[in-house]
C-alpha cells in the first residue's frame, strides 16, 4: 500500500539505516553537541 509513496519508504530506510538525511535532526552535528553539553 506504500508503493504509492516511495519518498516515505526512502526516508524510513534512511532512518533505519542511520544514514544522514536532509530532514534528520538527530543526525545534525549541532543537535549532537547540544545533547552532549
């Protein structure tokens, strides 16, 4: 049923694989620095 929305599948795959995505705030270096502080 998700075949109509390949974009969502790609984003989900990136999140699952842990790939740096343009819309992945968790992968943002600034966010990591703020979390570490």
